[in-house]
């Protein structure tokens, strides 16, 4: 018995599929006698399209799906092309749609035709963001040529009603795995071994006459979450021409779910139930096994690393004597010293859910943080030498003029740091906003209009999609957020130019009993400031957020009047950020 697991375009090409890797790891543990092969056709497609164009496409979900839809539904090719043309310009993609489709179809057809599908009993497609239409195209193609081949779908785009509707609409799909996949897939394999029909299996949707039955979920314990096996990806990578090869980034899991789990806009836990943290020794073992094999770049796929475990993890890795480069998603809850410690352990790229620079907006987003905490995170990442990636959510329902004003003001103070990226609020199936639209002022939910470019009307009527639109205050919100979007675009442009010319834009140097501060303004002027005596000590004390009361207790010899005057002057010069009676110094002491 042989099992095939497939990940269609458009994941990032420079990393193996963590979904296929952990499924293979689990099946190998449960059924060591069964051969499980994983296939990554996106790697071949990236090779043929060119890595830069592939990245431009995979960076946009709608752009990706417009190409798959052109193959899946020939009758929708004209409308899918219209959507492609609109989006390709934004991504800087200058490729003819028809030629691109021809290239995609040719590469993927050759890849699939090279595999002896008649040897396999089951083919499982991992279907996550950007992968729906090409997974459907490939599954239909296989079913037409190998009618007896059992085809299963699973992944984030197959959870709950999303997966149930896929099974209702597309007859070439035999079963859909709901939510977490390891145990249901193992149960499906066991049923096939015994010659049983894939019915009444936990965590699996199946057809029962004209009805769709099944579902439920099967959740692994933290100890059961398997180590991924990526041998097939490495084998495919080795077949690339020497000039096209690269050292891949290795995806890993330290946990599943989110330990915070209260963001109102988020549906990233659609596939997971509860929060589970893998034993630290297993995570370290995964990293060190790959390091011994000659790889040093890793990416944690976790929604958010646990704070205490993250500090322990990077403390352990700092003792390895290796130049790791690791990506992780974190919350804005760490001190400057903790970021530096994690940097020494190999943290290199970090994504933090900044989302807003207004505390009242953060409260309505359910973030559990403040503007002050977010500014501190941006400052500390800059100081530690971490490459921060973070978004600013625009157009969240109910945004107020006061929140826009707070955001615009805060942008003046975070100018020295790596710019944020503005993203429009996205209403995803399964998010708290989706389930409680009335609580956020939404009047009517309906599938995102872009789906009309991709799917025939009769299919779209029955399909439960991932992305939704709504009636509410959208026009007002779009107008309200325009100044923020414009200001961030200018920030990105000016910051990049000045950073390339001058290096870090707001720094200090320690002089023992004085500080020298160098400030590059948005206009390109270079200002110098010297702080001596108590002024120096107060500024250093403010490299973490402090309130006025704490400052007065720490510096009793400085009168409140003098302290307030000093803070007011620093704030006017944009050397500190202030929120209410809390303050933080913005200048950083660069590493090295």
C-alpha cells in the first residue's frame, strides 16, 4: 500500500510543506510498513516561472487563484483574466495571462504525468491559502485518468463548512478531512488497509447518498505532534540545475493554536482546537538534526510562540555556536534585553501583530496590547537588529476619527523604525467578527465579489468560501483611513532612502556620564543632542516604558515640574513617545 500527499502551488517555494512533512512523520510512526510519498509541484513551477515572478504571484491570494481558475474553469478564463490584470499591476508582474497559463499547465501536467498514480491507494491534497483552484484542477485531472484512486482533501481551507461544501460541490473529491489531519488520515489509511469504505471515521466528511455526513475532530496531545519528514522535498530540490538550487528554510512547529486566541479579526485557529505546546526538547532536536545535515534557516509556523518557552528555546540555541537564522511570530510582550537574548539564539526575522497604533482600536480588535507596547516592540526589534514584519490594519469596522488621529500622531514617532505595512481588514470565515457581525456593526455578509471572477455561478451558490464581504460603514471607513495609508506609503519610501544613506535613523552612544543622540529627520536633516547627568540617567531609564509615578520614585531629586518640562521637550523633539502618563525613549543603541 502506498500513500501520496500533494501540495500544489502557491506556497513559498524555498521551504518544504510543513503540512505534508508532519503528516508523513505521523503516518511513518503509525504505519512504518506503508510507503508515504510527498510531492511538491510548486518547486518545479517556481523553477520554470522564475523565482521572482513566482514570489510575486504567491504574495497575492487572489492573483494566485485567478491563474488556477483559468485552468479549472475554461468558461471563466475571460473573467479570471480580468481579475489577474487588475492585480498583476499591483504586484509588478508583467506576464501575459494566456502565456502564463500555458506555462503553468505545461509544468504541472509534466510533473503529475511523471508519477505512477496507479501504484497509490490514496492521494491527499493539502489545501491552504492560495492552493484551492489548482488543487481542484489536479484532483479532477487525476480522477478522470484514475477513477479508482481515492482522493482526500484536507488543510485550513477544508475546515468545517468550507470542507463540507467542497465535498458537496466537487464529485471528484471522495472525502474531506476536517481540521487537524493526523488522526483522521491514519484512520482513513487503516480503513483502506482493511478494505472498508471510508465512512463513519472520526474527523472525516463523507458522502452518504445525497447527504454529507461525518465531521467532528481528532486532536493530538502536545507529545503526539510529530516531527516533520522532508526527505522528498530535498530529493526534488536536488534535481534542480545547480544554478537554481538554494539552501531551504525549514518549517517547524513548537505549538498549535494560539495562547492568546482572542483577536476578533483572526481566523488562523480555524484548523486548530485549543492551544498545545510541544515539549521543548523535541523542538530543539528537530532544529539540531537539520543543522547537523547542513541547514541553518528555520521558520516556526506557530500562530504565536509562547513567551516563556521562546526565551528558553533561544537561550538553548545560543549555546550551539551556530549562526542560525530563525523566523517566528511573537506578541509585543518582550523587553529590550529579551529581544537581544533571542537574537543571540538565532532569531532573525520576526512578525509581531502590531495591527494598530491606537489603544482604543487595539481594544476593539481584541489584541490585548497598547500603542505603547507596540511602539516598544518596534523600538526593541530595531535595537536588537531583528527584521520586523508587521501590519497596520485599516478599515476595521467602527473605526473612529479619534483613532485615526492617534494613529497619524504615533506614525510621526515610529518613523525611525522599520515601516509597517497597511492591510485592509479582511473578513475571514470562522473569525469572531464573522460569527458575531452585529457586534461590529456589520449588516449583511456575502462571499467576496472576487469569487465571481473565478467560479461559475451555480458552483458559487453552493460553495462556502474563506473570504467574505459585508455591508456596513465601508465607504466611510475607506475615506477615513486614506490619510493613514498615504502617510505609511511615504514613510516606506523616505525611510528606505534615508536608511540606505545614513544607517539607523535615531541612535544614541553612551559616554559614561553623558549620551550623544543622533537623529535623522524625515527631511534628511541630521540633528545631534547631548544629555548629561540626570538627563542621561532618565533617558536610559526610559528605554523601557515607564509611567510618571515610577519616574518620580526613581529620581526623587528631580522636581515634578522639572521632570515634566524635560519630558515635554523630549516629546516635542520626537526623542520619546508618550501615551497618557507613560513614556518610552525612542533612540536605540545599535548592536556592535
